[in-house]
C-alpha cells in the first residue's frame, strides 16, 4: 500500500506546481530519502484501476442479479399460468345428471342432489356430495374420497349407490369394496351388501338382502314379488316423480307381483289397475287409486 501511495503522489504531482496550502505533500517530497521511481504511467494507472475495480467480481454480481431476476419471472409465470384449480359445483334440480370427474370416473346424480370437486385432482380424489348418486370409480392408487357431511366414503376402484340424509348414509356396493370412515375408523362393505351408517352413534347396520329396486331410480327397472303396495308405490313415486294417493286403507294391505322396465307411467298405471282391480287417475302429478282392490 505504501508503494501505491508513492506512485500515486508521483503521478499526480510530478508536473504540477505545489500550492502553498499543500504543505503535507511538499513535506513528503522534501524529506523523503527515496528518489522518484521510473514509472510507466499507463501501466501504473491500469494496475491501480484493477485494484479499485475488478471486472470479474462485477460480472459475478451481474450473473447473480440476472439469475434472481429470471427466478422471479419464472415464479410469477407459474403463478399466473398455473393458478390453483377452480372448484366445480354440479346440482340436479329436476332432472338426473351424469358427471365425468377429472380422473374419468362417473357420477350419476338423482334429482335434488349435488357434487362439489376440483377441476383437477391432486394426491387424493376428493368429492363432496349430498342426495343420491351412483358412482362408477376408475381404479387408481389414489383413493377416491366422498365427503358426505363429516362421514367419508373411501374407494380405489368400484361401483356403488349412495344416499345421504340428515340421519344416516345408505350405501349399496354394486362392485368392488367400499369403506365408511369416521374419525379414523374404517368399516368395509363388500359387493352385494347394503350398509347404513347412523350419524348419531357412528354405528353401521348391514343388510344381506337389500331391496331389488335399490338401483331402480337410475335404470328404471322394477321387480315386485308379493311386495306390499305401499312400498311399491313409494319406489315408483320417486322414479316417475308423482305422488300416489289411495282412496281406502284397505288398499295398503294389497300386494303386487310385477316387473317394469323403463315403461311409460301410463303403462305402469294400466298394469296396476289390472292387477289390483282398481281405477287410476293422473292429475297434476298426483295419481289417485280408487276401488275395492284386493
């Protein structure tokens, strides 16, 4: 550093007259035992500038700044062009609806039911659901989880019918294996079984022989074998969206054996009239059944 100061002083003052006020510099030259060195002026300035300004270091900082800028732009681009998946809500008010989920699984909504799910599934395939629906789930390592107001129905690949009410959740497994989950506890339901989850005490009731018409709301196929008329009419009422009224209590004890396969309501009513020996009248979505009957 001392040698640099000597060079600096020589370069700046060798051809300049000393000002009176510049006594310190004059004192250094007058009392120094060192003769002024032979100096290559261009080389000296270049050497000094390299110590003050290092282009390699400046270039390194420029590269860091550029990398930070590129990272910021990429981050912003990802946010702008890949936003969070939006939520989709599908509701069936007066008509049944078929929905294809992001993974290709199928959901068929009965009247007055709804699905809520993301347009893209993540590590899990999550769907919120109310009402009644038939599910045909694509097989995958990612679990398909249906949230029915605090109770989860978990599957990997299967087909089943699901009905939710304030009191319970009714499940009929058409194919594969399905499980109820509540607070970490799993209850598995195999194919061909009907299970009812009671919300009040988290108990599960199994039915080995569910109703033959449990899927009738979707496929329109009804099979009655000495079925009480009141039960048969309840099932037909839901599918055809009509209300049945009996003229006498005696008719409630009648039983019916018949099969209907997507037949128009008029044909169904004609068949009921013949089997029961009654008269059926349809007005404003209400069917009145009158006569002595069975």
